[in-house]
C-alpha cells in the first residue's frame, strides 16, 4: 500500500509523521507544493486546481489513497477530489470538536490560516460543535513562511508566536487548536507562550487513525512491498532538502516535481 499525501508546503510532514508512527509498514509518497505556499490567501478555484493536479500525480505514482494534509485544501477541494479520483480521499479539519470537549472554562482559541478561518467548512464546524463555547480565532500570516524556511525557534518566529498566541490566552482560552499542519513544528514555542495550564490540540494522530480505518474498509494491504517512500516539491528540491530532513527527523531524498505538475 502506498499512501499519497500533499500539502501547500512542508507542514503536512507533521501529519505524515503521525501516519508513519501508526502505519510503519506502509509506503509513503509526499508532495510539498512549496512554490505556492501558503494556500491560505489563495482562491478556492486555485486551491482546487492545485489539489487535483497533485492528487492525480500521486495516484499516477502508485498512491492507493490520498491524504489532504492541509486544512485549507480540505475545505476547498475534498469534494472535487472524491468526485474525480478512483481512490479513497482523507481530509482534515481543525480539531474544534475535541477542543470543545477538553476546555474547562468554555473558551477555545484557534490558530489557523485566513483561508481556513474564512471557509464554509470551518463555519460549519462552529455551528456543529461551538454551542455553549466561546471560540476565539487568530489568523497567523507569516508563521507558515518561517516554518517553511526551517526557522523553528528564531527571533522572528518567536515574535510571531507571541503576537498570535498571547491575545487568545489573554482572552481566556484554556485550550488552543493548531489549525494548520505547519504549527505542530513550533508547538514548543506555542506551549511556552500559552503556559502550562493551556491544552494544545492538533489533528495529526486523528488523521492517522482515520487513514487506518479507511484502509481497512477499502481492503488495502498495509504492507509497502517493494515500493519505498518518495518526496517531491514544487519548490527547489536542493534548497529545501535540509528543511525536509529537519522536519522529518532523518535523511531523505527530495525530488523536483515535473515542470508540468509544478506550475
């Protein structure tokens, strides 16, 4: 079985890591669409187009399932992917439901991109699970770009984390949702800024569990066979490889996407 995963950039590696931990025998194929990161400020039509291009590329390279490791792309493109592809598609969404269950004082903060916070999918989440809970939201422009650059604890990244986390905590949030797959890579900074009494919730483990369930329902074999892992980027593979390795936690080979897929 090969699991194909894509994100607007490198953030989806946090989801990929959770999938590898849960399904160590599966083959993984990952595309970072870093030439177009972040998706948060782009139109739904653009995101749907890129998602279809990347998902079809992964299927052509043996993916038996597609995981959209991006909240913004899930909101904009998952229905189109499920209509167009012959393989199962797993999306993700900010962990509003578990956050509303975890909060002790009824105030939840959500850190996400503009695209996620403005999506109909996010609004539907609030309608379904936000009753009786105050949900504070904070768009985080610039933070994705710092993580894409591999800056996980520098002064600029720390300043951005403070700028985005502090108003939510000052507003009373005792639970914070990491509503972008990039943000787990700066979780340590977020935890330090939020304080020990604030719970931090992300969705990587939940997505990995869903991948396992969908694979079982579809009758997919979880063994990788002779097919190894593969990593591509629409950015500059040589330039990005050190950041890939830093976020993934081990050495790997990163290839450039073919030109017709990258643009």
